[in-house]
């Protein structure tokens, strides 16, 4: 597979089978090359300032309007009903989410979506949702597009071959991809597959401001990859299903051709992927901790300056060199919601209970921090330069919204670790008023 690089760039791409498919000098000629249809996909209001204006022009064999009416489709465990169960302020941790066996229960990417927690409302265009996907079969003659917002997809087990209207992307564990609002895509898998999704309503992901860090660091724009144009001219008589996620519910429409019939496109509104090993880590080199915001890969800003609707943060391998410092994450109460997942390895603050494919949620102002074993070891450790999180990749979805957990998350999934709180019970007092 081939890609173009650059975050938010104005890209131009055409399938090499049809050279010159892009119109020259204009977007919407009376007759497009090769008899194609011109179609614009808008990711922002027409009148947005130029730095935030997002749109792409697609040149396709048939326009996307050619489908039968949408009809309701069963959502399964996909929801945005945050009142299913009573609020729970406790520290929550989930064991790895189970992937059904294919002969018993075939699930593709759409039928394998399970909403774990979230806040806000898609109709008001302000909110987020965290979903778990577990699947064991590919989407066959089915595609999905999200009318509500953007999907940030974090595969944890198994690779995803994602076909979009813009081209194909292969996304493996330790990579992420973003499918922005309205973009049609289909997911092919190669066995038992699992991962996490952060959905945002009302904002697009962007690179965080660097401030005093300067011009370089964190996720570099050139390391984001965009697919190149690829089309299929394939007829599927009455048998291709286009699924729309609209106002939190699913709807399906039938058409008799593949929606991946875009021969050429140009614009700055595209799907993209990023490899987490490309992240340039910034860290404290004298004493104490820098705030975890230095590990932000992407942010979706709220209307309040400096406050994120959602941040995507990672905790990659790095050197720990701080002097006279308790090096693991400190005990903390936060005005933000912190959802964490583990792609691989052992998270430094909880090496036993927090497992790849599982998750944790520490809600607003709920205290959290290292378990007792981690505290005792780190308090007595000899402070030498050391590699932290080697072979590990943990991440966090952090939000300024207070997230509610779904009934599936608390009950139906049967993966909630009800003994999580016990990891702090062995903490003991070291207080001695006679010893400073």
C-alpha cells in the first residue's frame, strides 16, 4: 500500500489506472474527465476560517446519493444513552474484553461495536463516546459512515485493512487511524481482532499546540499518512449495504454498486493513520514530573481555550532520569475524566491487574495512582537512569466531560474487575513525627 504524508495537507491523488482524472483549474466542470461525477465532502461549515476549513472533492463513477431509503438497523450494544444505569464515581477497571469465536458468533467491525462510556449528545454536536470493538470476520459488501463525528481507532489485537473512499490503509497494533465524519469505510480482519475507539462529536482532531516546546516535538506532521486513490467499479445487484450512524443509532440502505468508486480526489479532509513509535517524547530531566499533556498525540478542542473535548495521550518507552523523584505516576485527583487502555506490555503503575485489551476509567475528582506494590518498590529504588515502559504502549482518552458508563460496561460485558479497589488496600502509613 502507498501513502502520502502530512497532517491536514492539501493532498491530490488519482488512481494510476486513470491518469488525468482530476479536473484541471476547477472543481466542478460541466463534464468531468472519464465521465465521472464531482462530489464535495464537507468537514466544516463553508464559512469557517481558512485554517479550520475542511473539504475534499471526490470524482466518482456514481455519486453517493444513489441508494434506496435508509431503514433502522439493530444497534446491538452501540448506544449514546448515558442514563441506562445510575452514575458510578468509583475507580473502574475492566479485564481484557472477550472476542467471540467465529463459528459460534460471527461479528464484523460494525456488529462488534460496544459502547463503554461517554458524555454529551450527537444532536447537540458536543460530546464523546468510548467504544470497544471485538470482531472475528470481515465486513462483506457492507460499509459504515459516521454522521455523528470522528472515529479515532486504536487496534490492540489483529490488524485492520480499511478500505475508504480515499483509498486503503493497513492499520496494525501500535498504530492508530482517524476516520473523520461522513467518510465511508469497510474493515477487513484476519482473525480475532480487538481494539478501542474514541468518538468525538462536534470537533475534529488536530495536533496540539507546542507552546514553549517550540517548533518541533511530540507527533510530527510528516509522520501522518493518507491513503492514495484507489477505486473499484463493481456491481453488487441489490446487495451492497451502506450503514449510517446517525444521532447515535444505526440505519442501513441498499445499493447495487460498491461505494469505493472514487477514481480521483483532492482536498484536506481525509482519513489518516499514524505509528505511535514515531512520537518524539518530551520528559523531565532534572526532578519531578512534567504534566502528562506532554504525551498528547492529538486533541479535539472544546470552545474553552486550553480545555480539550478529548485528548489522545500515549505513554511510550522512554528514559527516566529525574533525581530525588518518585518516578511512577503520582497520586492524583483530576478535574478531567481519564480512560486508559493498554495495547501491549505492562503499565508501570499497575503491572499486574491492568492487562492488554482491558481498560480503566478514573472519573472526575476520583483519586487514583500507583498500587501498593508499585509505591513500595519505587520509594526504595536506586535512582539511576532507566528505561521506562520498555515493550509497553499504554494510552489515555482524557476529556473535560464527565463520562457515564453504559449498562454493557458495568454489567453485560461481565469484564468489570470488582476487586480493583483492593490494589490500594495494602498502602500503609509511613508517618513518623520524629523523623523529618
